[in-house]
C-alpha cells in the first residue's frame, strides 16, 4: 500500500485560506468515503480534524472543511490563524481493515 | 473521558524485540478497535496494524507482516504491540489510537512511545 500523495508545504497569510490535496487511488480514497484529516503540532500526537471526508468532530472549528472528488480529497482551512501552523496528514480506509496515511503537508502561516 | 496511556521509552539493540503497551480507560474496551501508528523522526505517519479487542482478531500492514504482533488483555484493558528483528529504521515514536463512532478514523491517541534502535 503506497502512501497517499500530499504537497510537502502550503502557506497563507492570517485570514486567508489554504487548501491541501490528498491523492490516492480507486482502492483507497476513491473507493470509500472514509477519508480523515489530522493536525499535528511538533512533539504532539495527531489530532482528528475531519472524518468521513467532510464531518467535523465536536470542538473542531468550522474553519476546517473537507471534500473529495474521485481519487483526490482536500482539506481547506479558511480564515487562517497562527495556531493553524502545523503538519497535516490525510488518511484513508483501504479495504480489508487496512489504512493508509498521506505523506504530510507543512502549513505555514506567513 | 477516553484515555490511552502508553508505556515508556525503550532503547533496543538491532535484532532485538520491543513490546509497547497501551492501556485504555473511559469507555468499554471491547467496543472499539485499537490501531498502531508509527512516526520516524522528521517523517510522516505510518499505519502498522489493528486489533479487535473483542475477539482478538488482527490485521497488519503488509510491510510489517511477520515482524509485528498485536495482542490484548481484556482483564486490564491493555493492548500490546510487539515488533521483532529491530533495525535502525524502526527508530520511531509508536502511537496507539482508537477510532470514533465512525470506526474508520483515529480519534483518540496515546501519548506515544519512543523506541530507539541503536547498537
């Protein structure tokens, strides 16, 4: 199972929006509506931000939104804030109880 | 509240094995799968495998098959991850994680356990 492809970096000024892509195959991203997104600050455990493509867990700001088209999922962070600077990872169910993560994207708030 | 508490850091020599524990609390242990995810220094997240605490069935990533064994002890609500034939590339932080009600994500995470493989 190959890692899902994400851009290494993304950036935006405070208040702007940034969108991160996550490209897989029809065996993972394209085959299931089970894409999730994680935020990770240095030295910390990942935090679930989006599950089932576009659902937000309780407590996650509505500035975070997710979508999917074909084999590519996307995470958009609107109204960027300083605390959004972190690494972001996507993940997808890949069938037969297998999962795969994305390569990760470092988001910088300029 | 849901908590996953992992065992402490380990230093191992190449060729040895390591066993990391993950003690769950705050929910019914047998109702949610437990996953293991690792992260090498400066690298991304890597899914290793999953156990169903109810029956003990497991699924492992192909990369780790034959080297990883995940078990559980329902009497103590603890899951164990055993990784054998360690090599330097196995140096990483190992996390256990529990899904949300959707069951196909990782909502709750342990604090991580650093395993260092060095001669």
